[in-house]
C-alpha cells in the first residue's frame, strides 16, 4: 500500500496525548506530521498538499463553537468546506476520527450538525472508536462502507507508572480508610460534576470526593458552593500534568464519569490504565462499548443523582478487584498496536 506523505492534523492540541500516540507509528515510518489548531494554520498547511497526502480531522468545535454567533459559525463552516474541497480536488484524502456525536455544550448546534454531515459526506475513511457510533448518531448520517472501527487505545507506557496507594493518600490528604471517588479533567457542565457532588452528598456512605482539573471560575464556584461542609473533598482547580495523574488515580477507589452526553471516553481508558474501576451513565454508547466489561459500573441516566448515590453506597462492589480487571482490559489495547492499525487506515485512505 502507498504511504501518506504529509499528514495535516486538525485540530492538534499539545496537551492531548491521544493524538501523539495515535500518529506515533505514522511518524516513525516517516510520514510528515503537521499539527494545526487555527483555521489560518490549517489553510496554510493544506495549500502545498496533493495526491498521497492526508488531512486527519478530529474535533469540530474550533470551527463551530469558537465563533460567538450562528452567522459567524456559518461563515467559519463555509470557509472550512472550501479549504477541504480545494484540497480534495488536488487529491488529498480526508480521514476523520469521530470523537463526539456533536460538540459538547454546542453553542451553534445547527452549524455543528451541518459540519458533521459535510465531513461525513467528504471523508474517505471515518474512524470510530465505539461500536455503537452509528446508532448513537442522530443529527447527521454516516455513510456505509467508509466506517472503520478501531478502539480507543489504553495509555500503558504513555503516562508515568502507578504509585503506591498509601503514599498517594498521604500526599493528597485522603484518609487511609476512606472510600474515595475521583473526577479528573475539565470541569465543564456537560461532564455532570455537579451530579456527582449531589450524589456524594446524598450517599449514606459519605465518600471522599477527589476533584482535579481545569475549569472556569464559574464552573469551580458552582462546584465549591455545592459541596456541603460535612463532605470530605480534595480539590485541585487547575490542569493536572501527566506526572501528577498517577497520584490521583492511586488515591481513588473508583473514577466517576457522570457525563450528560458521551460517545467515547479517553478518561475511562486512562482509569483502566491505572487499574481503577469506572462508573458511568447507562448511555447506549457506554453499554455498546463497555456493556460486557465488569470493571465498568453503570447508573440510571434518567435518575442520575439517586442512582449514582446508590452505586456509591453499594458495599458489595469489590472496587479493587474491578480495578485489577480494568488493568487487564487496558493491556489488550496497547498504544503501539492501535497506532499500527491506525497507520494502516491512513495507508488505506491514500491507496484507495
């Protein structure tokens, strides 16, 4: 098969290890990787490309959510489509990794759905990481014949190794005998952090909350004001560097991801990498991808707070054993193997 010459990645965020590991084999095999974040950077990077080159598209929010108005979003989408069409006219192939059904907290939802549909229509290969993607998508239509399933890799070997639980708890100030649950990452509203706080407050077990990650002052103010004084919590309202992540996972009995909309979750795979069980809502996409994995515990998405509180109160759940099985699952999805298979998709795109 033909190898891609240049791969332009959009958008490529420096703090996201997923793209680095996904494209690591392509880079190793001497494809040229060009990372872009803004539309101006994308336009400049696409201009010299032609047959044998690839545009690897990821999230759409940079196009549809950065503009403040629907009119501005429409102009942004129009400009993007002109760039893509011009590149495809020169023989550039489009590979789209579909991360979400729509952008989270979509401000310009109509244009967001429009761009998703336009990408679906133009993509030579659509990379999905959830077997339930086609049924989960409702705002646009995915074409038959161009969808390729390749699961989200684990982060084994990407992050620093795990650390000792007792040392982690001592460092973070968590009682040795506490039942501790972790939410780590961006503290955005769609991630349901307030539901977790309310569930923890309602649970008779009174778990210790570990909350760490970036958020707006308003996001963190809402969280802080919701946590009752009777509930133990450890809060870090800032970005957690890779080197600090192992300490937070080691201190936790479970990771809770109470997202209000979910298709794929790198956080679930990161938790599994660190041998930590995961609690998620019983969304069809979650059940479709993880329904047969007993290290994932689900709660009722239609009765979020009460059902999540019931999970937190369930003392029959063996969280440590589930964590061990999570680590075993993560070992079946090594980053190197997934990167090799993704490189095959890129080669397929330029050879087709």
